[in-house]
């Protein structure tokens, strides 16, 4: 089916398997040093390069739902493969240990992501509007997407391109 399997260990598997948590409530993509190190090591092993550029001068401050504020350590521009296209994703880096990358609404919108929560599938219409891609479900119910490899891996073709909910 193209889906990655996660064990009950949960968040540690999400980080070690280089997956991002789909978080449509996040205003920006945010990830831990640990998560980015796993992605970097995977990219070095598979591609021969980290595929990352780190900007230590960009350290935005985020306010969380509990009122806490946290300054990031840096911002990373990370290369991603999406079908035949090459793209980049911005991730702000924080120091909370073993926290996965949270995929923001902005990142999902830039891909044209339309998610079917009933079937755990997504169409990235700005990448390929004919490809339906399975998402992995973590033991806690979060939907996950790969941050290494190709975003369209495991996808199946639709007969007609998806043109959005308003078009049908």
C-alpha cells in the first residue's frame, strides 16, 4: 500500500522514521533538533547530501496553546521531492527533545493538500492532481507524511484530475 508502519512506541518512531505530523492548526512548520538530525542522516545516506540549509539568524518566537513562548534555535530550508518536482520546505527548529516535525497549514496549502480523513489519503493538487497518496496513521491517531523520499510514493492514479471541492 506504500504506507510506512509504526509500532506502539509512537512519537520516537515518528521522529526516527522521518515523518511529519499533519497539524493544520500550526501556523508554521516546527520541529526538534532530533527530528531534523534523523532527516539529515537519512538524506546523507540516500542522497549524499543533507538537503538542508540552516539559517541561525532566523529564530522566531512561537506562542503555544498553553500560553508558553519559545524562541527557536534556527530555521532550516529543506529540499523535498514531490513527484517529478523538486521543492523546499521551511522548518523552524526548537530544542524540545524527540518532538516530530509539525507540518503547518501553510506548508500543506503550498502543496495544495486535500485530505480525506475517512480514508487517510491526500491529494497534493499543486504537485499532481491525479495522484492519491496514502498517509500513515500513528498509534495516537495523528496522520503522518514522509519528509524524506518522495511525497507521492505509494500513490495511485485517479482517472480525472482533482480540481478542488468547489469545482465538483
